[in-house]
DNA sequence: CTTTTAATGTGAAAAACATCACAAATCTAT
DNA sequence: ATAGATTTGTGATGTTTTTCACATTAAAAG
C-alpha cells in the first residue's frame, strides 16, 4: 500500500471532522463536504479512501458511522494505546495533563525522569518514575509507543533506551535528528521550527504583497 | 521563488545542526555531513541552498558562519520575533515556559484568556490579560504572529479576532481546520494526530514484518 | 606550474503526489 | 418502470519534489 505521513495525517483529520458531523446529527456525508471540513479536495478524499479500500455508495455518499469505524481500525482506535513518556520537564508535565490524548484513546501509563526531585509526583494518576525503571516497565506492560520530552542533549540516549526496551515508535519534541534502527519510527515535532515556518511565510507574503501593491 | 513548508522546515533544521557544528569548533562543512546531521541527502541540501541563492565554494564546502548568517536572514532570526498567545490553559501555560522559543529569539509578549481567574498571573514575566485586550495590544506592539492554544470550539473565533487585530500568521494547536483570509498563514500542529501517525506506522511495520518473517 | 582529487551547482530524469475528468452506479422523481 | 440527476471510483494527466549524474571549479599534492 502506498501511504505517507501526510496521507495518514489526513486520515486523522477526516476522523475528527466525521465525529463532528456525527455530533451534529448527520449520518451520511459526501466527499466534498468532508473535503471542505478538513481543507482538502473531494478527489483527494476519494483517492485516500480508495487507497485504504474504503468505499461509499455512488450517488449516496459515505455512511459516517461506517467511515468512522474503518478509520478507527486504520488508526488503531479500537484498542487503548498505551504510551510511556520520558522527561517530566515543562513539556512532559503539560503532555501528562493534555486532554487531547485521553480523548483519543491514548493513555500515558507512566512518566520517567532522571531528576529524583520529580519522582512519585502524580498528575492525572500518572506516576513519575526513575529513568532506569523504563525498560522493565515497558516490557511488563508491552508498550510499543513512547514520547520523548527530554532535552536535546539527552534525546538520542533516551531513545536508545526506549528502543532497547521494545518501543517501536516515538513522538519526539527535541529539536534534533534522531537515529533509530530500521523498523522503528520517529516523528519529530519541533515547536520553534513550526513557529519559524509561520514567521517565514508571513515575511514572504509581506514581500510579495509589497511588490503587488 | 519556489519554497514549501517542508523546505523551510529543512532550513530550520540546517540552522540547528550548523549551530551544533559551530559549537564543536568547526568552521566549514560539506553538504554530505550536514545532510547526515539532519537526516537528508547531500543533493537535497545543495538544491535547497541553491534555491535561496546560498553558495559555497567548490571543493571547499560551505562556511558555517556564513551559512548561519544567511539562514538567520531567511528565517527572520536577525530581529526579535514578537508573538502573542491566546489561551492560557494547560498547553498555553507550557508554551509560556517553553525554553525553545526564547532560545530561538521568539518572545511571547503577552497571553490572553477569557477566564478571569487567570488574569494577571505572571510566568516568565508574561502577563495574562483578558481576551478583549488582544486587539489593542497587537496593534500597539505591531505584532504579526500569534499562537492559538484555545479549545477547538473557540479556535476559529479567536483566530478571527487575531486576524482582525493585524496578526498575519498563526501556530494553531486545536485539532480543527481553520479558515483565514488570503495572505494569512495558519500552521496547525495536532499532538494527538502526530501520535496517531506514529501508532499507524508502528502497526504497519508490524504487519509487514509478520509477512516477511 | 601542472596534475590530481574532491566538492559544488544544476539541468535532466525519476519518483511521489495531487488533480482532472468521465464512465459507472444508484438515488429520486415522475 | 424510466429518465434524469448526482456522486463515487479510478485511470490518465499534470505538478511538485527529490534524486541522479556530471561539467565545473577550487584546493591540495607533486
């Protein structure tokens, strides 16, 4: 199958929008409305669905329940997703409190840090444990997914620990390129880079508008 | 010029890596080392630079100082970037404390919220003000960039306020597609979707490995 | 000074991705 | 039942992005 990161991101957005449509009482939807809701085009929507073997009915559109169910399956929403968090600093503490994860069936089972001052804190019933307990914890709970909220300097080391423990995919917030073995996935989100992006395009717009005016 | 989001993201990463190389005492660099450092290829690096009129010397590579300076110019690093934040919830509070922004010359000048219980809190010398003071504040300080850390339900409304006040680019954390007039930029980062992405590819890997084994 | 070596810069080629456009299907109205 | 309207599913087409490959150039060695 021919999927990429953007495509899966769109799947998440479709699912999100569909839940809103469902909440509004709709039971069927056409590709163009869904496209509008996520800022895409109807052919893109249909292509994406076709890629995953998701079919609607001609003239009748797609059943929202049916779509959501299939997207749930694709995105792993039919089981609770167990996650560990490394790094209980500013970012880590915020992620533990973040409602979006639990709302989406993602559960941070524990947080890990090297700073003893943080041990045994409990937020949202999530405990902070010493980093050296990460490996047994991950193995015991059969966890595949990790979140890296540690400083840049420690990120590669902690990622290596995670991978050694059995983690197969990581969401990383450190502004650095991480190396991991084949078969493992790292998705890096760097907030300062995301903001730099906005700044760049705002400046670029200003320049071209200046030319146009 | 022909740039896109990914391209600018790479620019941010190049800059990051170059600062590390500089910190290690290097003064020149070749495209292949830089590529390694950011997880790209040497031809991609050279194409990117060429696109922005950044040139090295054949056989001699690129001067790190010179590169950093040009990337600073492109990414707006030569001036302090003033930003406002809307929404002082869990995410907003974390962003105010986030070191990565100030480290990169991004300064959140004030935060805004509708909840009076949050007014006049001060963290990192950033004050929380009533949302209706956003417009005069933005105009007075000539701010072009905003961060949206408000709940999904409020996001479009607050974005409209920002745009009316003169904000031209927004980093949005709400899991929803926002509409804004032409000439404005919205970059949405949805943490739960980023994690869903990781989960999807981990599952996908497991399946294909199962087949291969 | 000349030769050798090694890295850049960039058209050309390839790959990845998105859009178009239309046949096929099916719902609605008569 | 039949006709008409409308939406899907998908090959074909177009566009964007990445990779290739090599002429060009500059450093280093002889």
